[in-house]
């Protein structure tokens, strides 16, 4: 077995870059997005529960160093192979040793493969069965994109962690450690740098720790004092090592000679190739014709295959332009065919033609709705509804096709009926954009969908919210509940709330998110999708709610399941509690929706702001969406009789108005913002206009006007005489007979962040 991970490397015999490799997780400099506190990889290494992983990143970012940390941490046996030097024979020998350990001693083997992309398909295939059956746990390292250079089956069984170039601060810390470490570095001597010399090495290293340490080693060991004066004359040659305590001065000239700037290349078979086509596609998608032409010219000048460029543009014509301009696909295909006929150099014209057409076309990505439908098919292969089945064969025996409505028999050649399976009633995959041609068909598509919903939606009851205290009873059942769900558009409101909250914050894949009040999972599942390499933790108010969410997540891998904790406190838990539950006492983002839906007094705002401050990491933020009752819908807004409307409006203004004492239905955005600003946050408040067609029933009116059970009803009874209040109720009863009420209210989206660096 190779001695790459033996302790001999800690001695001062090897290169400085090898001697200074970290031994523990706490020694690792940089890469906090994957090994920082609470991150998935750190938890896996510390618990010695690592599954197969592939480390992907530029040279000198710590891929092999992380493998050494794993070797020093695991209780299993560690094997090392280098794909450049190893072949099938070496793989088989390593597998045989691992299999023997597992069978005889029950010890697992972690196999580190450096430069794993260097193995050909046959070599990678030879490893696959043993990774699949658990004989070895693969730790691969590669500088090339594993999704292109590593066997797909191997990638699908591994978790990919992308390492990033080290920041100048990380490199400076690495250099300081090397200079001060007396065991592995140059701490035995007094190493000094001319002003700017070390900074120059750090800058030119460009995020590569190995390049930095190699340059530092060369600079230090060629700058030692020359021969002593009493020695025979001759050329002064540097000698190493000098006596302990000797001073070594690194000049700017020595620093410049010790490191060379890297050339920027275009590698048709490597990451430069994929990065450049990515820049091209993103420029076209972003409707920037100048940038698109630049990246196109760079690819053509570098000798990129024009068929590859056209292939990507054909995909973009459907994926990113789509129905906003249905002609785009035909234009690009025509340009591709023209290029095939004429070739270079005249072929540059159709290349440019296609590029400019796509860059200036309206954009829509609604074709991605297909993949939403595919997900539903993968989850459940539902049966075809009876009325849609083929009537030509089994109509007589099984009634297939019975109940089908023939659209051409109706005006406009359309009739509302159910086309989706029963389990997907009311499910919408395609949401037309407002761009180009698609904007013209949007209204018609949505109108038909609304009519169709009246036929196909089931009778499940969802108790829609309305942004105020005037809501209907959650106990309504049967047909009444069905119509309420149909008319309210509740799912659209929830989706809108979710999008508003996630749109307020900038989330990276490795961030840590906390979702309080996560019982409904609305924000939790989206959060998990946003941070596959980080943490998304949820707080629920009961064991039952947590069990329900985990049942929903049962199909996910253990590492991908949400971390949940039961918390029934008034505000938020402490950092210590979160550290115990989630291995992370602080978070980069907190997402909170309707925290006062059950009613809170203003003291809760101050407590919440303080608790949020304690839980956020430096540079962290919170997005909070709430619907203050005083900004909610009012009955006076939907009454049509001027006399009754005016009297009721005056009484409702008094009920919802501020009057020294603040009740839970009179607070507004100023109350929340005040306490967050007082706590030290930078605060930005946005108002969101909400609207739904609310179906109000006689039962709802009974609840609202009940002076014994309703605060609103009790207040109105004290402000308006009984005869006038009866007329208001009768007018409202007459109004609801004509259909749903146009209910409008305002929600408040509060974004609060600490001044300073970005989280993560």
C-alpha cells in the first residue's frame, strides 16, 4: 500500500506543500462551504459515516489534503491509488484486500483514488461493483468535471463536493502557518519578507495552495546566507539548512523569480471548454448579444466544433426561448443546415445569425414543465381515467370511454372536463409566461384552466387564509369546503408566499437555513433543494408534525433528509439548543412565514428580533412574511350600499386603528421593523398585494357577527346600532348569493440583515 498518508510525510524530508498538509479538520484552511461547522461533509467525517464521495476542484485546493484528514479520522482501513500510476491489477489487489477485511474482520475500507478521471471506462467499471455492494467506500479526487469525465454510474453512487480556489486571506493564512511552524515549516528560522513580496506570491498563486507553498519553499531555501568569510574563496552557494535562529530575508526580486503567472488556456476537452460554452449560453439566455458574440468568437477561434455550438443553440431555442418565439427553433436548425452546406469561412455568417436571433428573441422556459410532469410519473404511474380510455375495444364490457365530452361539439371547440388522472386533479404543470407569443395565449390558457378546475377539483378542505381576522371556519366540510378550495386559489397563494421569501435572500448551495414553523413543509422542501451541500433545519411544534414530514421524506437518502426538532417555545430556540439538534448553533438564513397567525402582542416582535440576532452567523439575514390584520380585507370594502358602507368603514377603521394600546389585530409593519432596527439590523420592507376570490357562506357570517365569540362582532355591536348592523348583515347575505367576494389584503415582506460580509 502506498505510504502517501503515512506519518513520514510530516518530517522535513518532503516538499513543503506535502509537509504542511492538514492532519485534522481544524487544520483545513478554506473550503468552509463544505467542511465548516454544521456542514454535511464535516458531520460525515466526524461521525466516521462517510459514503462514497468525489472531490472536484482546481489544483491546490485541498482534495488530497481532505483525503489525508479522512485517513487520520476513520476507524476503517485506508487504501490509496493514483489513477496515473495504477491499473486493473492494482484495483483488483486493493479490492481483494478490502473484501478479506470485510469478511474476516468486519472492517470497512476507504479507497482514495487521486486523479480518478485518468482511468479509462474499463478501469472505472472494474471498481463499480465493489462500490455498489459496499466492499469499498470511494473517495475520488479530480480536477476535471466528474459529470463529464467520470463514469456516470460511479458518479450516481457518489456525492460530489466542489472545492473552490482559496481566497487571498486563506492563502495568506497558509503562508503564515508554513513560516511559523517549527516542526514542518520554517519556524526554526527568522523569515522576513520585503514589503509586498509575500502579497505578490499570494496574488500570483491564484487560489492554489500548492503553487503558493512551492513558491514559498523556493524563495526561502534559495535566500539563505552564503558562505562564511573565513571559508575559502569561491562562488557563494546557498546552503540548506542554515543554523537555527538564522535570519532569512525574502526580497521582492526573489518572490518574483519563485513564482510564474499561469497562462489562460482554452482546452477543448477540459473545463475551459465547458466554462466557455456555459458563458455563451448564459449570455444568450440573458439577451446580451455583445457578450454572446464574444464567447462565440472565442470558441470559433479556439477551433471548437461548430456542430457542438449549433447543438447547444438548438437546445436553447426550446429550453430558453420556447413558445415566446416558436420560430426560433426553425431559424437555428436552418442556420445549422446552411453551415453544413457551405462550411468555413462563410459559415461564420449562419453561426452569427443564429446567435443574434436567439440573443434578441423573447425568452420563456416553460418547456421545463415537462420535467415536472416526469417527476409525477416517476412518483406514481396513475391509471388512465375511464372516460379517456379507448372506447373502440372495451366500451361494451367495461364502459371504457363512457362520459367523454367531444370538444368539437361545443362552441370554440372546447369543453371543460378532466384529462389528468384522479390523483392529480387540479395539478398545473404549464404556467404560460408573458413574453412574446406566449403572452398572447396566456390569458386563454389560464381562463380554460380556471373553468376546468370547477369540474376536476376534489373536495379536500384546506382552510384558506385571508390576511386578516375575518376568515371562515376550519370545520366546514363536504361541498362547502370543496367550493371554498376551488374559489380561493389557495395553492397559488402559498406558492407566491414561498417565492417571495426565497426571492428575498441570496442562497448558495452550501448555506445553512433555519425554517421555524415548518409543520406544512412549504419552505422546508424548497430549502432542501436550494442547499444540497449545506443544511436546512426545520422546527415543528409537535412530534406528530415531525413524524409526518419524515414520512414524506422516507424516499430520500439519509443524508438528504431534513433535520427536524420539536420546539414549542414562544419565539426561537437558543444557539445552544440548535447546536445540539443540528450540529450548527448559527445559520446563514432564517425563513419565517406568518409567525403571528394565531395572534401575538407587540412584545413578541422585540423577543423575535433578539432571538434572530443570536441565531444568525455574521452576515446572515432573515426573510419574514406576515399579514397584519389591520392591512387585511374588510367587509366595508365589498359592500355596495354607500350609506351602510360608510358607517361600517368608520367602525372598522376604529377597530383596526392604533390607539395607544396595541392588540394583535392592530399591529403593522412599523412595529416589526422598529424592533429589528433597534436590534442592529439593516431592514427593508416590501408590501405584497394579495387577492383571492373568497367564497363566503352563511356560516361565516354567523361567526363574524357573533358578539360573544368574535372580537370584530363585539366591537361592531358597540359602535353601530343593532338595526343598522342587521341591515349590513342582510346586505352582505344578498351580496354573497351572487358569487365569491373579491378579497384583497397586503402582506409585509421584511428583509433584515447585519451589516458586514456576506454569509457563508
